[in-house]
């Protein structure tokens, strides 16, 4: 199933530019979406206007202080997005520095909507 998802996403150009390890993690997360955490790293104002269904809002600057309230463990699968991918990248680096092992920056909101919808 994971390989099929990767192939479909690659054909559609949805995960273009992702490393192979990120592609595999995205497929794994989507395959087990119920146990995954989707985090919108934009401001609360941006989040309130629109967000991916099922996403929680943790602004990128607060990720270090807030993540433990939402993640069950440091091995939980976590997908991050923002408007363009920059804030999600910063949040992803912070989570990795805190020891979270299965995190991926999906990128911008448009891409996240296509992948996670």
C-alpha cells in the first residue's frame, strides 16, 4: 500500500521535491492517518480562516512548548504545514531537535490540502 501511495503521489506531482525518506513517511502517515498528528504551524488567525480537516493549530514559534500536550510519544507520526512551508520547516527542525523521530514538513497549505484532504 505504501509503495502504491508513493507512486500515485509522484505521478500527481504532489510530493515532488521530497526526499525518498520523506515520501515513505508521508505514505506511512496517510496509511495510518488516525494515529497521525497534523499540525498547522500558521498563526491562530490564519488557522481560523481555513485549515486542513483534522489539523490542530500550534504556531511555529510555540511548537517546542506545546507539542507535548498533543503528541502521544516522540515516535508519533507528525505532519506539519503552513502557508508556504517555511514555518513548518522551522517547526520540523525544532521537533527533531527535541527528539521527535517521525516528523515531516508537508509544505504549504495548498499542497497539504491536496495530500491530506
